[in-house]
């Protein structure tokens, strides 16, 4: 699993891929599972589970179990129907935790991240040290990642006590990208914050892309396919959306919206 997962997430692909972020504090496990099935049906390639606040071991674990059970049922159904593609449902469920108190042994992997522009040791190293023994014992695959929060930052910036990367600070974001690559991380994430009023600027994405060969992830404030396309054209390998999925209680409607989103992103 470890080599497959790292290859799947970090190896460059043709086109930009989409991942849905599920916050266990904002939806029940059953609702989360339905939204994930809709997202994968639409073409999402990974499911992230986590949030900035109000997540814990119980709601994270229950949410991941519900998601994996739902995907396994669809995978089984696909294997019984020659007209359905079974392989398309083989997507990883990966922890995107707020810290060491919001983990689950049921996850396939974890974005083992350093919040690089945090001003507190807690998110630079302390949460990681606390969680590492649990992750090792549970056999969760770590995906080392440099994580940087850009303005406006939202709740993630507040909780993480981040010194935000502001508009136009291309040299600064380049330096962070180079640092992440020098540390040996496999991924570099530019985050505008959940529900951000505007996404990470293309100039910042492009500066990061030009400064490293890491898998580049971009999230926050991306609400439509045209915005995602601009991020993709600037160099993003993954586009993450979270709040977008929470706007739709009807799974069929969510699937239609995400299908259009992903198609436009890669048009």
C-alpha cells in the first residue's frame, strides 16, 4: 500500500486532479459517505478527511469507516457489472488532520505536514512528534508535506498562528517551496483557508511551481471550474475543495456540479 499510495498521490500525471475534503465536524458520517460517492462518480481522485477545529478521534474514525464502506460497496457492485469501471473507485482515503488528536487507523494514509509559516512550535513539530508513534503503530502511510497558508487564511490561519503569505510575495513562497523540497517532502500545499473569500493567487502558485519539483496542491476559496482551471494552468497538480460539497444535500446534484467543475478545470 505504501508505495502504491505515494506513487498515486505524488507521481506527476497528465492533467490536474481533484480531491474532496470532508470535515467530520460539519456532517454526519452517512452524509459524508454519500458526498464522497458522488464526488468519485464525478471524477474526484482522492478523499481527504479532517478540519481545522472540532474534529476528534471518534468523529474522524466514524467518518472514514462510513466512507470506506460506501466505496467498497460501489466497488463490489462495479465488479459485478461489466458496464461499470471498477478501477475508478479505487481512490485513497487520506487523513488531513488538525493535529494528533484527530486520527484514525482506518485511513489509507495521512498528509504528514509541517505548517511551515506557523509562528508556534506546536504546528511546526510538536503535533507531529505526538502523532508519529500512533501513525507508525496503526500502519498509516505518511505523505510528507510542506503546508503554507496564504492570505486570507481563514480559520486555518488563525488556529495555526500562521504568518500569512500575502498577495505578491512570490519570492517568499518560492523560498518556502525550495525549503520544502530540501527537507525531502513529497508535496507542497498552498492553502487560502476554508471558505476563503478568494483563492491563492496564480502568481503565487506559478512561483512555487517554478521553484520546486514537488507535487503542488492548492486549496481554499475555489468554488468553480474556471477558478480551478486558473490554478491548474499556474501549475497545481491537485485542487482541493471542501465547502463546495457541503453546499449540496442532494448527492445527484453534487455529482453534476463536480462533474462540470472537473471537466472545466481540465478543459
